[in-house]
C-alpha cells in the first residue's frame, strides 16, 4: 500500500507525555529505568552488612540531590549537542 504524498505522520502520544507516556506506551518512559536504579542504590546503601550506611533521611536526601544533579548535567549536555548551548 503506497501512502499519498499528502500523508502526514503524527506521533502516537501527546507532546505533554514525552518521557513519561503510560498505558501501552509505558515502554517509552524513562521512569521505570530511574525507579529501578533508585531501588538498587537504596538497597545497596541500606544493607546492614556494611559499616558505613547512612541514616535513611540522609540517604534519601542524597539520592534526590544526586538524581537532580545527573538530570541537570544530562540536560546541559543535550542542549549543547543539539546546538542550543555553546
């Protein structure tokens, strides 16, 4: 089947859901990857077999701060890569 030259492609989900689609498009979400990483690091840093575990409050604050830092760093690199930052 040949598409008409007037055919216009459209995205499968709304722009407002970029990086966070749900339902059948859940595989497009980065949230699942982030969630798994947060769980992995939480479990590692709350493992009582280690002698240097932080308090839960300290750990959660550091995870949040480091997550934000990583997102900001990736955002800056992305903006540079697409020519928006010099």
